[in-house]
């Protein structure tokens, strides 16, 4: 079993999304996450399709991250007023919106041929558009409108991403720290019920600080040895 889950492969992300959705449709979801049956099915099917075996906690963390990103995406669409076509995987907007968007692209092409008068040197306010020969200020092109819309999307996306990442960090700081979840990791580390390592863990992990310290260890071997030393320090054997 891999200690670190690698989600850099887009195909693997697509597979895990489909497996999550499949388990939801099967009714294997309890409140905000899949239940034990759902996660076990995901673990087995993901391994069968990719050859990779990840733990329940790794899939749970991925679920939480995907859920946050999906919430961000829905909020983004709502804030910028764009609809989404699930069938065609594209923006779903009325013909008038597309007409204006296309006009913006065409104006960008033609604007390359227009001569723009540079701002006069010397005194004067910065940022005032130069006037043409008739004394009129050039109108903003449709291309500028498109650029403004894209800028709004990027700006909102950056703010939303920062908020989601901040929320994710706060969740990660507290994720996997319940007694039940940490004791499950104790078992995965090789400390079976009845062993001295499992016994000392049951004593230590009633305290959050001990659980946090245990979760900083990277590998099952490190965690098992840490429990062994804890038992020795307290009981001398």
C-alpha cells in the first residue's frame, strides 16, 4: 500500500470520481462521506483498474478535496452568471451572449489594423485615452469586453481558490484526528488488538496532542516503533 497518494494523473482522477459517483448511486453514502462499504468498494475497484492500492483515509481526503473544488466551481458559475451544459461540457448561455462573445473576437482581429494615437508627453493625467482627429475618444472594442469578462473569471477564481485552500488547510489540520480514525491507522501500522503497541495507543490517544504527534509520522514502521518506545518508557518493557 502506497504511503503517499499520487493524484497527478488525470485519468486516475477521472476513475476515482466515477467510482465515488457509483457508490453514491448505490446508496453507500452516509452524510458527507461514503460509508465503510462504499470506501472498501472504491479501494478494490480502484486497485483493479489502476494497480494502485490506497487506504480509506487517502480516499477520504481526496473526496473532501474534490468536494471543496466542486463547491468552488458551482459558486464560480453562479457569481459570473454562466450556465453549464453537462452533456457537451461547455458554457450554456443564450444566443445573445454568444453573439456578443463572437463579436468581441472579431473586433480583436480588426483592431490590429487600427492606428492608436500614443498619449501626449508632458503634463496631464495618466491613463486618459488619446482622442482621434475628430476629437472623440475611441470606443472600447468588443474584444475589450471579452478581456474584462475573462479577467473577472480569473480574479474570482483566484479568490475562491484561496478560500477553498484555506478551508482545506483548516480541515486537514483537524482531519484524521478522531480516536476512531487514529486507532484505525494504528492497526494499519501493524499494531493489532492484544499487542502492547495497540494497548499503549488506546491509553495515549484519548489525548488530542498525542494523536497529533502520532499523525506527524510518515510511515507505518515509524508509527509502530514510536508506539513500542512509548510502551517501554511507561512500563519498562
